[in-house]
C-alpha cells in the first residue's frame, strides 16, 4: 500500500512522489506520480490497483482539469490517459489495475467512481476488480 502517508512500498518497488495539495503543475504536467518498477514487484503480488481519492472529502465536482495517465518511464511514451471531467458527487475513482499476464503485465482501465477518503474506505469498491 502506497499513499501520501506511506510514500514507498516496503520492498521499494512502488513510490509515490508526494501529495500535491494545490494542483497546478503546469499545462499537461503531472501534479503527483506513482512510480512502479514492475520487475521488482515480488512474485506473490499479482495485481496492483490504482485509485484517486480526496482525503479532505472534496468531490470531483470541485476539481478542474484532473487526469490520470500511464507513462512508460523508459521512453516517456504515454500509454493511457483518463480525464476526470464531468464532475460527480463522489470523492474517489478506482482508476486502473495492472495484473500479471503470462511472463509480463497487463493494464485494465476501470474508471469506476466511488466514495472514500482512504484506501481502506475504498476496499468494498476495489474488491470486485480483484
């Protein structure tokens, strides 16, 4: 589990760059990032779920120009992007998951709205995707 109060997974394979409370990294820039070294993920981990949530309880009706994207850091190529427009009276999104597929990894976009301030709050919404 990696989030704003626990920025690095215990094995070091997943790192959160820190919580940006004000936004505004610039045109197209990333306010926050989660870096995942898939080759370092322990073999007993077969899925990783990515969520976006407001710890303060702010809904997506109050958030402007939000997006999530998946980038291959080896070459800078954007592999997927999900724009969080259209508002909504929810405080979280179950964005995507990566899971082991054969000898590699595969990503599944989810984009399911949810409510919760913490990862633990979101578990009932996450479990159907595991």
